[in-house]
């Protein structure tokens, strides 16, 4: 697996890192806001959605305070993701010392696809946060519906350099200055035992990096594979890899939401499940509220976390950021979380998929025709 990744990804597998899971906004946001408040040199935030609700305003205030005390604060928000919010983060930050960029602004002749789906926060080039969580009150489980459960990660150690580099490349692409030097890339000391590689992927890359890595992980699996994802629209190579692994005795567990926030994605997803169930893949449906968590664990030793879903939009059309992690303790933490989820989830059966009414099968099959664009 390491040999494969080194051929596909230019970044190095770095030792000495520590990753801490942060569940929902109740754990992630206080840690992120505290890091911004402690910043001394720079704060770099990249997100797909930055809501203008109470949570978004807390981040706006923290970012503005940091800029007021002389910290270099830069924020990138995807221009399509920006449309989810009113008021927008750009409007809320207007007049502050925060430097703001929109990624691929929407305009006549612009791109509806090719969106920046990355979630990155890097503070002083030493402490980072990444995962699947946007900025907004929807990720607070105790807030008003609709609620979105998710998992984010605090990252320390040498790999933070690659998170910083990814942000600064996006900043330059979005029209900002090209930045480098020890101010942004301080020397980092080991903080843990995890071997971690940054995987930055997008439609501008030569390889479909994440796709190769996921297929490679399935081909390397010997005992078990755990996949948790909110959106599951596999292409034929991914279906073949899952089935092949299952047929050679690998126990594959796939965990999806019972109710998706995008119904048409769920319809298309359901049309693929019978084929996997037929070949021994176990599939579970998590109960509401909608769970946006995404990770993959192989043989209790290798993990993949980050912003990418298992669908064409993430693996072909979007700019994504993931971390591949070689660490037994971290993999065990993720597997334990998955096991706790399975105890509350419902296992799907082949009989259930075959027993769908004809009108539902036709609806799901019609949605499947649009899979490359969902």
C-alpha cells in the first residue's frame, strides 16, 4: 500500500503525527475557535460552506479578533458553497482585517462543477484541523433541525506542513500571493506515533489519486474493511474491487445513512446495493439524524479520513483533501466508533432490495442514470 501511494502521490509519508477525533460541532468548534484565539502568526481557513448563522458569526468574530491583533488571517470559501448561506461569510467579514478569497467565482462561463470541497484550518503552521465538517450550526447536534452529525480531526506533527502547503496553493490559485518561508512553514517536532500522508486531489491532477488509493487499499485488504460514507455512488471499478475483496474472504462493512439529505443521491445509491449484497458485502443504515461522517479502515491498521465521499463528484469533479494514516491505535478508535454505530443501525438485506415496489425500482434506476453528475 505504501509503494502504491508513493507512485501516485508526491507528498511523503511522515512519521511522528497525532490525530484526535472530534465528534460533531460540540467538540470540533470549541477546539478550532480556541486555536484561532491563540494564534500568533497566521490563521488559514478553507471550507466549502461557511454559514452566516450563530456558529458562523462566532468564527467571524474569532477571525476578526485575530486579524485585529496582527495575525495574518486568510479565508477561502468555495463560491458555490457560499450560496448556501445568507448572509455570506464574505459579507460578515467585510471591513475586518481578514483576507478573503472565493474559489472559482460563479459567473457567466464559470464552472458549476470543479468545486473546492476541502476543509482545512491551519494555525501558525503548527496545528491543523481537517475532515468533513463545514462551518455552521447544523453540525451542533443539540441545535434545531436539520442536524448533521459529523467527525472532524485535530492534527499535529510534521504532516501539518502539507496541510499548510495545500492551503497556500489554493490561496495562490484563488488570486492571492504566493507565500513561503519559515513564517508559514516552521520546523515541526514529532507529537505522536502515526505515519501520515497528505492526499490532495482534484480535477487538475494527472492521476485520480484518491480513486487509485481506495482501489489499492481494497486490493491489499486481508481480513476486514470498514467504510463509512454519507454519499455512495460507486463506479464499476469500485464495485468490482469491493466484490473481488469480498469473494476472496475479506469481511466488508459499508455504513450509509438511513435517510439522506439529498434524496436523489440516496435513490441512485440504492440501485447499486443489491449487487454488493449478493456477493457478501454487509451494508448498514444509520438512523437519523443525517450522518455526514466519512472514513475507511483496512485490517485495523490503515485509515483514510478527509473530505472525499465515495461518489463521482468527490473522486472526479471536486478538489478534495484526505489523509492516509498508518497507526494501530487510530484505526482502533475509528473501528470502535463504527461498532457503536452498528449497534444502533439496521442491516440491509438482499430480499429488501429485491422487494422494492416496481415504481421505486424505476425511480432509483432513473436516478442512477445521472450518477456521473450527482
